[in-house]
C-alpha cells in the first residue's frame, strides 16, 4: 500500500522485516519441536538459536538467483548459522512456514482493526445519547419522509459497528489455525507432534485437514469481512456527505484553520475525508473478490493465489486500518447544525406530518382511501402552489368537518415522533 494510506503500526506488521522475523520465529519453534522428539541435538538447537538472523537486502540478492523467497531466506539463515543450519526447515514445505506466519500476522492485524472499531463504536454511542432529543427530518428516496431523531442515526451506526466487531472476532478465530503437515498435507515427512507443538506455542489450532496450504476459504472470509466493515464506513460517510450538501447543511466535516478546500474556489469546504473513505471501500471490495478467486486451486495446491495474496491481504488490512482511523477523526470532529435540522424539517410547511393527519381522519371517514385522497390533495396543493401544508389543513372544510382545531394541532405535534426514542436508545445502547 502507498505510504499516503499507511499508518505506522499496521504498516509495520506487513513490512518485509516483520515478515522475515515471523518466519524465523516459526522456523525456530519447529526446531524446538524436533529437538523434543530427538531429531535435533541440544548443541545444534543452541547454536541455531544463538546465530540465526537474516539480512533483508541479502535475501533479495539471493532471490534474484533462486527465484524463490523462502529458499533465499533459508540460504541467508544458513550463512549466519553455519553447518547446524541443516536442521532448519527439516521435513517442511515452504507453505508450512508461510501459512502459519500469515495466520499470526493476520491475528495481530485483526487486533489493531478491532481496537479502532471499538473506539468508533464508543464515540457513536456517546453522540447518540447526546443527541437523543435532536430533531431531524428522516428521508427516504432522498425525499423528506417523517421527523426522527439524529441520535437514532448514531445508534444505528453504533449497532452496525458492534456487528462488525462480532464478524471480525468470528473470522479471526476461524483464521487462527496453522499447519505443518508437509508437501501435500499428509505428514509423510513431519511428525504431527511438531505441528501440535508449534501451533500451541503461537496460540493457534492445528488445521483439521490441509493440503500443502491452509484452505483459502478462510482468507476469503476474512477479506469479505474487511470489505463489509469498509461498506459500513462507506455508508456512514455517504450519509455525512449528503447531509453536508449546501442545500441541506445539517452536518459538516471538521475544517481546520489552515485547510484549503479548493485550489480555485476559496469558499469551498468539501467532505474530502468521507469521499476518501467511499473511494477506498471500492478497493476493499475488489480485494475481497480476488480473495474468493483464490479459493479455487489445482489439486493439493498451485500458486495462483500467492501473487494476489501478497497484495490483497496486506493492502486490505492497511486500508481498513486507515479508513477506521480517518472515520474516527470525522466522527469526533463532526459539526452538527441543530438549527438547520429543525429548519429543514419545517421547510415544507408541515408536509412531513401528513401521516398523522391521515391517521386522525381515517377512523372518522368512510374508508382509509377517502381519508388518503383528502390528505394527498392538500399535500399536492401545498407542493404545487408553494403554500404551507398546515395552513391549508386548518382552512380545509373537508378536514374541519371531521377534526376539531385541537385535533388538527395534535397532528403536528413532534412528540409523536420522539416519545419512543428513549426506549429505542436504551435497547440499542445498553
């Protein structure tokens, strides 16, 4: 991933040095296991642990000739360890090391991702409580629908982030597996006790059955979960972008004193962070698709998945980490214009209360259809003639025939739309 979208901690996990360090840890653990089984002398194990190290530049140099990164890594280890290096990688295939190392790195990455999601959920929860009485117009199809409360939108985001945390926990557990079962997964040249020892050492479960690799449905699942998390962030960001539109103006991304919105138009304050989140979510979905393509491999394994994985897994982890960090900042610094919310709600002259009027008229008229016709006719007149709906209702002989002035006034009472909010927020936020 380009440095622009890479945060240091997550980026460090996927660095070349981190990769080789993890490979070395796994190789040493395998040596320990073989020593316990009597295959490696104590003196050899001691020498290996004391001397084992690597040089990333040297590995790259060797790989130019070997065209195999694991072989280059082992060759470089041998240059440091000397004759005792013959015991390193004993009975293994490259994927025995690669797949356990990948599981370990994904596990560490998932913890960082989870931590960021927890912070976003906490902010959304606090904001939902703070805006439990902030009236806002609800919109369906992008058109004014009925009054609602801004706190409910935030509670919805909180709940969705909680579900994403649960999804990540599930898929992380599913990927916390390792295999050291040899070239085709049948333990022909490696004792199953080696796998058991190494997996236990790193907090992994032995894969119940594998080929040369851990099967890629697990990784596809992980990438899809990251794409779903990205999709949630995209949804939240799109809502903020829409509500920041000049014609609406209810929300706005924070804008620093020295920030510039446009090279040409000094007045611009654009939702650039939300737009960036939306754009990057598309990359996550593309990576998830590639992850699903990687499930289909020939026989016990080919390497069509390998080249794609070098890009998509690291990049997806780095991207979602960055997107979560960015959205946390957006949410923490969100500008909320409560007055604009209320003004927008009443901009149609009370049109958004039409259902309350319909419900008041229906029991008193011959049918719901007749009541609907009366209310719709008044609503269409208010829209077409640009007149206040409430005023038209009070002046309507058809309405006044069935409803008193007090009953009409009650139809425009915001309390109907907020009376159950406390119950919803208690259910959603506790």
